[in-house]
C-alpha cells in the first residue's frame, strides 16, 4: 500500500501579492489551491490509496465558502483525511475548527486522536491533531489513547505510522526562535514513543521545511505551499509517499507558490532556473535587498529580466540594513564595555550608523546636552 502525506497548505486570501479576485479567491489563494489539486493528482498517479493533510489546511479558522468548495473538490478525488492543525483550530472542542464542513464531501476530519485502519493491508495510522498546551505534556497520552484502540491479534507483518502536527528537533539543536514554544517536541521523545508503541514511521506537519531522519523513519513533511519569505527556496515543497511494504519514504515536489531572494545588482541571476520553475507551474515571488540608494534601480532590473511579467508573479525591493545593523551591534558592544555614562555615550556615537552628511561631533554634543553629562 502507498499513502501520501502533505502538510501546511495554508489556504487563504493573503494580502501580500494577493492579485486579482475571482470567485472569492485572490490570485495567490488560487495558486495554493492549484498546488493542492496537483498534490492529489500526483498521489493518485503514484498509486497512493489514501491522502493525508498533516495540519494547517487553512490559514485561519474562518475560510470562505468558496475556499471550502475548492478544497472539497480537490480532496474528494481520493480517500482523504485532514488532521486539524493550530491554524485550523478555534479551540480543542470537538468541531470547533475550520475543517468541519469538509465532512460533507466524505473527507474525514480528525480533531481528536484517532485510529485509521486498513485491515486489507495490515496498516494502522495513528492520527493525532494539534492540541493546546505544551506538546511534551500531552503527546504520549494521545498516542497511548490511539494504541488502546488497536485490535488484538494484529499480524507481525502489520505496519504502523503516526501522523501529527508538531515541529521536530534534535535535542541539542532546538531553533532559537522555537524556544518556549508549545508546538514542538524533541526527537528523543518521539523515538521513545516509536519504540514503546511499535510505530514504524512518523509524518509531521507544522514546521515548513522538509527534513527526513532515517533511523527510525521520521519525516517533517514541510509546507505544501510556503507562506512568505520565511520559507525561501524553489525546492522542498510537495508530498511524501510512504510504501508500507518496504517502509521507504519518498519526497515528491509539487509546483506551487515559491519565495526567493535574488542577488543584488552586479551579481548574475539564475534566470533559467526561475524559468524552469515557472514553466513547471510555480508562481514565483521574488525579493531583493539592496543599498537604499539602489532601490529604484533594482525594480528596473526586475522589469528588465521579466519584461512580459510572466516569470515573477510578484516582487518587492527592500533596503539592505545588514551593514547598519552590524554597525549598531558594534556600537552597543562599545557602550556596554564603558565604565561611565559619558564613555558609553561617546563610544556609541562614535560607532553608530549615521546618514551621510551627519556630523558625529554634533550628535554627541546634542546628546551630552540632553543628558546633562557635562
């Protein structure tokens, strides 16, 4: 048996690069819906018998009727299951989420821990939706609840997978931005659960980059549709296909929205790569960071590279603040090492980034006057 998994579709009418509205969906939302259509089609063509969305099908708890209809059409093409994610969920109460209406099209919405069994293939799926509170406090309880529903006498050859909506990290490599978050767990905890509950593979949503660990088989599915420039790159977005006979997993790219950074003026652009992605069906949103005095010129570079407006679905040009930020950090370091307020002030003003033509001595003089340090 083959099963397809995706996650973090985030269907919604985003304002950034939204584009023209048609039937209640803006251009960017339609691009995400097209990606979901392609994902289901790829799964069918690859011989998958079931399709799972591991959370965050919608970007908010109030999708429009037009969005729901579009999703119903996509997911009704094969046996589909939607795990409720944090973006879908208004509360943990049964039915208090954005996905409920999908059940009218025979899509199974899972907003409580559930066992999905395929007895003809001796395959069990442990489906665990998102739940408020620290995940380390509830994940074992929910997995144990599902395990209790497995019928006794399962053949030794049976397969078992866990599908959930949590970020995964190595114990000594938790992302700095995730510290204090409730929606992630360490791999050591997950591996222990896999061992104790005899789970062969895990497929997780929530974090948007695709990553795979082989021993045991654990996959962070990655976002089917990236949501912005925090999800940079042309690759890593698609479906994961699990072969329950061999236990092997395979990531399959699915064209959709993509966000990229392009090189600054004077450096070559890989236009052929962008063209190939666009021709495959990707909608490319590009960003350039350039010196403040080059912002207007960079917009011209975009137009020159894509005169017919078919390569980039949208672009934005931002002033590059990295040099100013580095100078500010240096100034702060100098100030912290000073022994007196006057020394700190003098050191900071001496290193702080200033606009061209601004005299440091005059800035220091005014600061000293204001702080009465003379």
